[in-house]
């Protein structure tokens, strides 16, 4: 007598949002530091940051025209960082969205970064400008990691 096993097929649907993938000439650990710490974020995203980058704590990113408050949900070295937008001065629809970075090593000094701003969809009024901003910021991060000079605002 033989037993048959049926396996249910489940489609895994990633959360909707803005995605980017880039390869950088930097170690996975350097990429992790760049996306998980206030010092790293200052190099490529926002120059004016207050608060703590510890899990459960809040960071306040002060831009010329708006303010973002992020909470570090989880940081697993060197592979994954998850931030949650807990307040946003101008774009209230972003509150509750998540910013995720997944980091994979491509050798000792090369990495792949997969980015997702989960919840930032075309239904959001700010989608176009935010999508464009993330394109700029990914380039800024790549420059910061590879040359030490990012384009933080």
C-alpha cells in the first residue's frame, strides 16, 4: 500500500508597494549599517536625524519641507531591516507603511539590496513624487556605499 500526499499550492503575493533592487560594491555588513543606523541614513537619506536607531525606538528625519518619524521594527544582521512610518507631517497616507531592506552577499565586497516601501501604492496621492524620490535615494545610497559621498537631503 502506498500513501499519497497532496500538497496544497499557495501563491505567495508580496505586499504591494514601491520596489527597487540594486547591486553595490560594498559588503552586506556595510549595507546593513547604512540602512539600519542613524549615521548610515545621514549619509544617503536625511542629514538632520534625531532619536534612536534601536529596535522599538523612533528616529525623526527632518527634511526642509516635511518630517518623517520611523520606528525600527526589526533588524537582523546582515540580512534584513524593517522600518515603520509612525508619523509623517505632510503625507499622512504614509503612516503605517513599512520600509524594508533585504541584503544578500554577492562575495566579500559586493551585495544585492532589495528594497520595498510596502503600502506605497498608486492609490496614494503622493505615489508619483515618492516613487521618484526612492529612485533618487537608491542612487544616493549606492554612491554613499561606493564612494562615501551620498546625496542626503
